[in-house]
């Protein structure tokens, strides 16, 4: 495969997809943008963006995709359900991925998976979460989202396609600066579960840079990489900076991780009837203090954060309020 001059991006109108389209166009790469609903208005004036309206879960979608793939060399697959609906995951994550794969013919594939695939019941506080860390299985995964991402990866692994399986941490940026790795709201008070580890974050622009670079790079097989930033804040630092820059959360109740874990274990006989952060598997996955090296990512695909975390957060909050 020569230079990539044209690529397909699924989920192109989503938070990650829009940034990937913009990055591809900034590099002079034409894009076939696959969307199910509406597309950004500014795409209409860009001759380098070809719109493909397609529901990837539809049984007829492979035929539509094959036609749209003409002249492309790579595909970034960002389309997926991001909630907890089992049926939606079956259709929009697993079935959609199966249909996309059926349409490919030797294309380089970049799958947007998730760092959620790792089994944090088999790591300990203070460990480094790397590409060699144990993963969950779809059959016993802690939630529907994790199971769906594992099934996506398995579908790709069953092919001989050259592929990057990229596992981003929590993706953030303008309009989406908060995330679910901090604690929970109790009315107007935010209960911040204080853990000493770093937050596995990746700015949406940094992720877009990585996706386009991967699409333009031969993996030499199939390669899985965790995608997080270089400058990762602690939870305490994140809350302090977000509060100073955005003005919220105004009321914060700090709760030590060890104390909250003790409560979750004490209530464990109640099982799945408990809220997520009182279930040990979910609590460990979201809040256990860990480190998240991106050594493999930088060795294979290069790149770097374009600014320190505090500057990126300030920029994201400002852009999100404009």
C-alpha cells in the first residue's frame, strides 16, 4: 500500500469522528465520512469530504460501504454505541463492525476500541496499566460497553486485515471536559473519590492526530495500543483546575478511595442491585489508583501533547462556552 490519499471514517459526525475528519483534511487527505444522521454544515463546502449516509447495522450496509470505499486505502472505525443498552451495542457496535469488515478488501483498519477492555480485578493499586495487562472476556465483562469493545476487537482479530486496535482513555475536549472517572453527584454536591493515581485521559485532538497517523502507517499485522496523553493529572488536580476555570463543581466532598472500597465490599451481598460505583468491579475500573504509560504508543506512532494539561483544559473550557 502506498501513501494514503483517501480514507473512510465511520461515526464521522460524532465527537471523535468530527475531529478525525478535520485532522485528515488538515493533512490533505480526502475523507469518505460515514454518518447515520445529520452532518456538520461546513462539510458541504469541502470538496474533499464525500458524505456516505449509512446505518452500519443494516444488513444491506456492506454493499453501500463497498461502493463508498472505492479509491480509499484505510478505514477509521469510530462508530459505536457508547451507552449501556445491550440491544444498541449488539446492533451499533458488534453488528456494525461485522458489516464493515465484510466490506473491506485489504484496507488498513484503525479500530477505536477503549482502555475499558482491561480486567482491573487482576491488577493492584499502583500498578501500571499497559498493553500487556490482562483483559476481560466478553462473556464475563463487567458491563455492556466493555463486552461490546471486546467483541469488536475479537471480530478484527479473526481477520487477516492489517489493523491498529487503539484503546483510548477518557476522551475530552471542548464541550466535554467532565468525565465519569471522578466520583458522583449527590444533589448539588460532588462526591470526589480521592485516589492517588493518574487519570487516563486523552484530548480529542490528540486522539484524532493518533488515528490519522495510524491510518497512514503500516502496522505490520495487528497491533493494540493504549492511547492517553503525556501530561496526565491526578483527580485532585483535575477537580481543582476545573473548578478554578469553569466555576464547578462548587461543592466537593472528598472521599478516600480505601474508605469507599470498604463500603462497596461491605455491601457486596446486594450485588447488581447496587449503583455502579458501589460494585467493586466497576469501582476498581473507574477509580483504582493506577499509572498509564503511553510508551508503546509513542514508540510505534510518535506524536506528543501539543500543550500541558492545564493549558488544554483552559482552552477547552473557553471554546466550549463560545
